[in-house]
C-alpha cells in the first residue's frame, strides 16, 4: 500500500512537471483592438463584445540569448557614461593641480620659515660654495615669498 502511494505521488509530480514544461513551450496569444475613442488595447484575454485581432507571440527558445541592450552598452557608451568619464577625468586633473599647488605652497612656507626668523642665513651658490645671505637680500626674498603665498596659497 505504501509503495503504491509513493508511485502515485511520483506519477502526479512528474505529470505536473510535464504539463508545466508544455505550457512554457507553447506560444502566447495576444489580442489587440481599438475602442470607440480610438485607443488601442493589448491583452492576453479575448475581449467580449469587441472585434479583436489575435496574434501569436512565440516563446524565446534560447534562454542564453544575449540582451541586445547589453551588447550596445558594451560597444557604444551612452552619453551619460561619456559625461561621467569626462567629469571623472576633470576631477583627476583638478586634484593633481591642487596637489602640485599645495606642494609649492609647502615649499614656499618652509623656505619662509627658514629665512624669516634668522638673521644669518647661509646657502650654497652655483659653484658649490657656502655663502652668507646679506640682510637686504634676505628681506627681499622674504617679501617675495610672502607675495607669492598671498596670491597662490589659501
């Protein structure tokens, strides 16, 4: 008895799968009609009291078929994608300019910190000799650095 019940359950389950697979494989029917106001309607249920045109919609047989929109997106970037890339490139250029400006300001500030508080400043000339910067030259360089920083640094 128990064995018979198991066989019946198996048979019912397999029948259900076969019916579902058969329903999937069939074409779907679509009905179109135009009402008295000129509006076109689409439905999968045949309308009552309307002259409807019946059209068959075949099922997609290949489940792995590529999405045509995905192929287009890979081959040809949209205007929005191109704009995003341009904005990202502009931001990268601006970031690099800001980093260079920040490095230049830090360099000027370091030199100003070295020159301003000291009266005796030494530097190496083009011949590789150490020389002392006189007070007038030091004051002029401090003034020049402060002017550069006022115009180019925050």
